[in-house]
């Protein structure tokens, strides 16, 4: 079944395309690299910045970093990690 929606004033449903976002949480574990098996929240901020700058991560990890980038930078400023 193709999902549909009805626009205001429209008399017929219109099929839509959709994507499923897989959002990582702090509890999800990284599946590669030096810290394989470590929860995202427990990764060193410097490692997350390394992955971000090198673009050497899965799309899910890159999205997690993007969403949390401000907090990661603050952590580095406060704790130097």
C-alpha cells in the first residue's frame, strides 16, 4: 500500500514518497573504529570531532555528530577532551 495524503481543498489523495530516518541516540553503540562497541555518549568529544572533520563515519554517526555538534564543541572547551 502506498501512503497518501490529502491537501486542503484536494478531492483526491496524492501518493507520497517518504524516507525512514534512523536516528542514533546517546545509548547506541558505534560499530567501527577504535571505540567499537562504545555508547555514543561515552565517546571522547575529540574523537567525534575527528570523525566529523575527516567525514570518516557512517551516515548515521555523521548525523548524530551534526545534531550534537554544539554540545561536543562545548565539552571540548570545558574539559579539553
